[in-house]
């Protein structure tokens, strides 16, 4: 496929969570057009098998390729952990970036004293050991301690991010992390950055950096596009959103999260 500077960037997630990546990309690459797909009919992915996640993800990749994107950003950790290679193969010459690689890079770059990184994510992400493998590829001497925190996704969807249930859930999941001298904790799920403040006050440890991969993938995208001469120099890019169900709810949440009104969210039937 011919890639041009004026082509859009495609970003996708199982639902709304990938908007954290959209926000960072809008900030560091304001001239880029963005096409976002949120699979709202089939979220959550984190409790599904890798075969199912792969099937859904390849359908979305197809959709984005038909929109002639110049890069695909996998904003969903579960997708990145389950089937990145298959997406890369399908995308051909369209470059694919993902949040697991981005988060691992950011964490490995700051590890210093203890050489220990913590990772939290969905059952699928933690079960795949994707973060561990990606971090060890960058620096084999780093140790990784991971744990799945599946309840945090429905809590985030409900908006319960700092009430007593959220605080108690964080405590139950993360208690054993507190005994470990972590240099960094990766929030390896699109929904977890919403708990950043609660997690940070739970640890109350200024020596431990909390990493969410959204900023990191945005920076990687900028470097990639500029190295390929594909940066869009226009003043303000367009943002178009597609979902597989319930566009009105998505639109309201997205506008609140991005702090701006957006074009009408369109429904695409993936079945
Ligand atoms: N987007 C998923 C992830 O980052 C979380 C939500 C889900 O389970 O689909 O792993």
C-alpha cells in the first residue's frame, strides 16, 4: 500500500480505554488525522482466549487497512500480548506499534537500583508473559514481577476509580507488590491509568515510577513517522471514531475524556 503523509493513523482497542493513546497522540502529533476503532460490542478482551482476540483483532486490522492508514497503533495491551505478530503480517508495509513494546521500553529505560519492574494487566496479558519477554529482550538482567488484576476493568467502566471499593480492590491485588523494591510499575491495561492516583497513594513511594504506555507509544509514533518522512504538517488533524455497538455512550464518554466535541461516532458491524 502507498503510504503518504496525509494518510490517517489508525488506533484500536477493545473499547474506550485506547482513548488514552488517542489523547497522547493528539498532544504530540496535533496535525495527524486519526481513525479510532473501539470494539464496544465485544469488550472485554482480557478474559477471552487468544484465538478469539486474534480473530477480532484481524477483522479490525482489515477495517483500518481499508481506511488506508499509514500506521496502526495497537492501543490494547491484551491484543498486543496475544497477536501482535499476526497483525504485523496482515498489515504488510503499514508499520504497527503497540503499547506493550512502548511500555516495556519506557520502564527498561528508567530501571536503576533494584533492577525490578512490576507489571499489572488483564489475565490474558499477564498469562502471555508479553511484558516480561519484551523487557528481557531489551535488558535480560531485569526481573519482572507480574499480576493480573481483572476486577479493575469493570470498576473503571463503572467509574469507580477512587471510592472505597476501588481502594480495597487495589489493596487486595497489590499488597504483595508493596513488599518488593520496585523501580517501576507498568500499568499494562488501558483502563488502569484511571487508577493512577489511587495506586500512587497506595504505594506512597516516590522512588517507584508508575508507567502508562500512552505517552511512550505517541513518542515512538512521532519518531517513526518522521524517520519515514510521513509526518502530517497540517495545523489540526481530524478525528474519526468507529465502534461496533452503542455509539452514543461512546461519544459522550470520549468527549468527556478528550475534553472536546468529536465527529459523530459511526457503528460498524463486525459480525
Ligand atoms: N483494553 C484491554 C487491555 O488493555 C482492557 C479491557 C479488556 O479486557 O478488553 O488489556
